[in-house]
C-alpha cells in the first residue's frame, strides 16, 4: 500500500501519481505470478494424490517391487503386468508434470520480464523513505526541458550526458595547480629538513643534521624521515625543477578542471543528466501506459521532481 511508505506525503502530486502507477504495475505482475503459483501447487497436489492411489495398488511384496523404489521405476519394472487403470493414472501424472513444467517456465518468464519494474519500485521507495520528512520536494518544471524528442533520441542524450559526467568526475587537474601543490610540499619538507645550526654558532655544539624532534603538520617525524627531508633541503630547487618537468610532460591540460571550477562543473553535469533523464521518462510515457524505466535512471527523474541526491552505497 502506498500509504505505508514513509514520507509519502511530502511528494508533489505528479510524483505521487507516478509512484502509484509503478506500484500498480508491480502489484499486477505479482498477482499474475501468484495465480500461476497456486495453479502449480494445485497440480502438484493432484499429481501426489494420483501417485498415492497407484502406490496403494503396487504392493511391494505382491508385485515384487523393492521398498522405497521411485514410482517411475516401479512402473517401468512392472511393464505389461500393470493394470490398465493404474497405467491411465500414471499417464495422468505424466500429463500433469508437463503442465507443471510449462507453468514454471511461464512463472520464470514473468519474473524476468518484470524485474526492471520490481527494481524501479525498490529504488523509488528507498529514495522516498530515505528523505528527511522536513525537506521540500517540488515538481520538476517540465516546460523548462523544451520539446520532448522520440525515445531513441532521448536515450541517446542521456547516454551522452552520462559520458560527460564521467569525464568531469575523472578529469585531471591542470599542471599549474599540481606544480603549485608540489612546490608547497617540497618547501615544507625542505623546511623540516633544515639542520639546527643556531646552537653550534652560539655555544660550539654539534650541528643536529637528523633531529627526530622536528614536527611537520603537528606530527613528529622519525629520524629516517628527517634524513629524507634533509636531502630535500640540500637539493630543493633541483627536485622542484625535476618534478615540474615530469608534471608538465604528463599533464593533460586540454581536459583538466581545476579545484575551484570542479564543484560547479560537477553540479552542471549532474543537472544536465537529470534533465536528460526526465526527458527520457517523458518520451517513454508518451509511447506506453505501462512504461518500463531503465534501471540506471535517477529516482528524481522518474518521479519528475526536485530533491536531495540519492545516497549511493
């Protein structure tokens, strides 16, 4: 029942109607499967009853059958000695087995054909029940999406938007930004590796080259780490130049997105994908009264609403 779904009352009317339609599709599929299940159950009971009648006739001692022998084997062993009545009963069992086999195949096909519907129901209900009951969910401004193309073109647009989102998520960082972070890191290491010479100048004590007490980022570094930092201090500029060359040679600035621009680029790519998915949903619902949505579609696109991004695990 839709009223049993937590947070259902915060959905706008258009989303509520869509969810009701999907739930009705799933319920119809389950009812069909349930009817077949009961048919299978009834035919198996009928087959069992007939088998019991035959077993009653086939006395193990009288007919020379080994106790515990399967009924099919007993029938084969008796051959022509079986009575016509029992033979007809056995043929009834064979016919029932064929009917049961066909019903099982039909039930499996119904389950396979409706798996996308069951998956969609699970996704939509999971998203709705995961919402904060105080959050605001509003209907999508469908007019903003423009003219709805045919389904094939709409699905192509979704795939393109999904590729663009993946490109933004996987985009490298620009060389200048990587170089800047590298220089800061090397500078910090060089500073940590700088020997303590003040005491040697003031009182003639030994210079501490590898002091384990030097801290970096509020954490003390070991003597081995400080020895490495000392090497960085000695060769700071050479290391920076060598790393800078490596970075510039490996960089892909043509596809790079900086840290400052990345959040906005991600937001835009995600919104473009949501809009494209909503257009696909509209195109699909124009072609059939019982649409089957692609499993990768966002719940918000299917429900034609604006709300929090689904939590991915």
